[in-house]
C-alpha cells in the first residue's frame, strides 16, 4: 500500500479536517472545556470501533477485563496526553501545534530503530536531535511567548505523557494479548471514565451549561463534526500499516501547518515559520526512511 492509495489519502484528509475543526471549536468558538470535548471525541471513537467491528469492517475482539486492567497505566497517560493536547491546541497556532506534536513520533521511532540495531539508527537519532533543536527554536522565536507560555507547557505535558503511554504499552506482560484495535478501544473507554470523573470534580459538567454558544448551530455542527471525523479517522488509520500510518501523520501535520500559515494567517514570526518548515522537513525524511524499511522487510518476507 502506497501513500497515494485511496485509504491513505482518506486518512490524511480526515485527520487534516479533524485538527482544523478541533481548532475552530476550541479557539474560535472558545469552548474552554477540553475535558468534555475530549470525552465527546473518545465516545465517538468507541462507538465507531464497536460499530465497524459489528459490521465486519474492522477485525477486533473485545479485550477481557483482566487484560484491560493491565492497560490502565498506559490509558491514564493517554488520557492526560489528549487532554493537555487540547489545552495546547486552544492556545497555540495550528502551525506551531502541528510542528511540536511530531516530537513524540520522532523520539519513539528513533528509539525503536536504536533498540533494533538498524543500519539507519544513528542517522535517525541525529535527525531526531536536530528536530528537537528545531522545535526549541520554534518556541524561542515566538514573539508573543509571554502570552502563550501556558500553551507550550501543556504541549510539553502532552508529548511527555504520550511517550510514557507508548513505553507503558510496550511493558505490558506477554501473558496479556490485546490486539492494536482492542488496545485503542480500552484506551478510549478508560479515557472517557477519567475525563468525566475530572469533569465532575472540577464542576465543568455544571459550568458548561453557561457556555455562550451552547444554543448556536455552528457550535453543534462543529462539535458533531469533530466527533465524527475523529471516529472515522481512527478506523481508517487502524486499517493502514504502521509505517504508512506514521508517514500519513507527518504529512498531515505538515499540510495543516501550511494551511495555518498561508490560509489561516497564523500569528507566527518569519524566523518561527522557517523553523516550522525545518521541523516538518526532518519528520518527512524520517517518515520516508521508516516507510523504506517497511517495504524492504515486506520484500524479504515475500521472497
């Protein structure tokens, strides 16, 4: 399957629209309740997984309760990641958010390459270091950092918790057998529980009733669109090979950053825009190498 396959193009389109719609709801309509927002999206993902599994579109077996318990640490880190990611997207521009969000994938990809002893591991490691330097310079060149520092803080929390979630998944005991789609289901079910619990404790479930646009049609359309796009995009990405899904992720973020700077007129400095471009160039090269490794491994299997 190539990057130009219909499924890959559909995944890229849905993911791009999902980021833009999320930004519209969080920043334009000022829906300052990311706990409820992410709980809403997680509910759509769970419904999409169950529906497609029931219809035979997605091959997924429901994990056993005793196996799901072992996923609680990684799912907790995952819920923190998506919550803090929403807080970051609300305060940062689309271009900056997408460039910083790639840190998790580059770090995890290079660490896997080093652990497996691939010939390209050293190059990927150096590329990751340069990418991390570029992201630091994206932050450094923000002329309005004093107003956005909390957005960068939430972005840091999101990246660290996402890396932690990935590492915890890999440390799951071998006796626990949960396939990828089942793991996604468990992560989102636990996230719904934790987000709703936090929403209740923080009284967001009550204060959200006073939201300015609660009776505005644009808000309901945006909220419904964010849930539907998130759910369908998750299903489509599960149908893609892992390396191709990674390449699609990188290309989507680069494309959305371009839209943010050129069409949405994101408030970024020239120096910041240059480093954003460099960030995406690094991750696109990394995605290309990962895709090449996957193709070579598939060729070896076919032989």
